């Protein structure tokens, strides 16, 4: 296990589209959480041996709400357990409104070296409809503060296919994102998650762009960003050469990872589990030295494990090699042959292709990436 995810479940308020687990708590509770987060790790440590972490990813919620004192405490707990030795990449998600100079200076001091900013749009009216707490100019100012703090790896998140966003407005958002000088851009299609304000709005008659309009917006993002020198290394992610997110790449390539905090997911060997999204239950358990309650927990067979890890890699530009699966897990040789046939049929429809210089691999085409979920579901 070389990759660690830390979930920070605090937010000042819910954006209309957000389906991630978060709650509102005061500063003292947030610092207390930072002090306790590694206690969940302590209960798992005997089974993990002594991990040599390569990456840490801190997401949420709004991790910036831990503040400088919270991150100072969190880093101290990680360091005391030897979990910061040799880290190559530590990413922290921030919102433009929660990226003050004091916090950025502390993040730099404790070893964070990658910042991911939730921009979503550069149109003021669109940001207001999303329930965001910043405007377009705040994004540029936040990137400037991040640079001034000494970070040379900055990413922005954007959402494609938003209601009311014309082709011209979407082009402007993409252009302004590039103009910030960010090395990494994530472009996600708008999803309607149960329990969100957006879900209620849609149920009440709110009209969203249809699937074709969303696919057009994603296709336009690929066209414009690749023309600016970005590589689309994963379905939703673009980076300057050499600036891909190492943590997420490892997950998509099938590496094990540990998630700490309520709602965090883990994959260690053949075990999969996800913590229940319940901060109070999580706190009660870790304070007593017990495992937090799980929302799910499974032990997969060798075959199920191998299939999941291989299919995850179909999200990447390098694609997958079914024949390699058959060599590593002989029991899946028949399934690998079936995949070869299916992927070849999809190639005739412009969905898959052989990557240049990799005759045994299959990857999704630009068109195929827009229907990736259907392709992956078919293979699974």
C-alpha cells in the first residue's frame, strides 16, 4: 500500500450539485478531527506492515476548512507514524474562497506540493446557479496566491454541460482556465446525484442539457485543450506533459490505496471496503480504538480482483492488454478471449482502437471515452 486518501468531511455549505459526504462543524471540531484521523490508520497498521507511501490525496468536503492549525496537526500525526517519509506527491483540494495566504504557507511548510482548485466555471451567473462561493476573478487570484506560496503544480476542476452555458461561454471558460497557467485540468460531465439540491430542482422541472449537448461540450474541451498542448491522459483529466496526478494514475493502474475518514474507500489486496458516511459514528469508533462502521466490505476472488484492476485501466490513454490478463490469471483466459472479440467489434464502430506501438493493447477512442461507462459495464 503506497497511496493514501484522506477525506475531510467539512463544508461551509453544499453546492447544488455536490453528492460528496460533508457536514458543517466549527473550527475546534475540525482540529480535533485532524488529530484523530490517523487513529483509524493505527487500527489497520498491523495488517499493513510499514508502508512506504508515494502519494497522499486530501479531498472533501472542503479540506481548506481545517485551516493552518488543522493541517499542522494532521501533518504532525502523519509524520509521527513515518507516513511522510519519501512522499513524491501530496495533493490538497481547495476552493478559491478557502485558499488564504496563511493556509497556503502552512501547506507548503508541511510538504504539500500539489494544489487542486475547484473552479467549475468562469461565468459568474453559472457559478451562482451552482451555489458556489466564489466568482471568476477569485479563481485567478487563488491561482496567483498558490504560485506566490511556492507551488508549481496547480490543477483546476471544471464542469461541462451546465444549464445555461452556451458554446461561447464554455469556450471562454476553457480559455480562461488555460490562461491561469495551470498544469492540470479536470473536465467532468454534470451528474445529478440523489439527495442534492440539483436533484430536487430537476424533479421540480429544471431542464438540463441533454446527453448529446453534454457530449458536445466534452468533445469541445478535448479539441481546445489538446490544441493548447494538454494531454488527455484519462477520460476526465488533461495535463501538461509530465504533470499528470500521480495518485489518481496509481489508482487507475490498479495500485492498492487506503482511505481514512467517513465515506472513504479502500482497496488492499482482494479486500474492498467503504466507511459509512457518518462523522459522529466515525468519531465514536476511533476514539474507542475500534474500526469505524462500514457502508460496505467485501473480499473478492483473485479473478474478480484482476478483472477490476484491468478494466479500471481502460480509463487511461495507454489502454489495456487482455492477453496479459490471461497470462497472469490463467483461469480468465476464456474471458480475455471474449474481451478481445468485444473490443474488436467496438473498433469497427469507432469506439476502441490499438494504441500506436502497442499491438496487443486496446484503448478507447475520443468517441469511446464519452461512452466509457457503458463499455466498462459491458466488459464487467
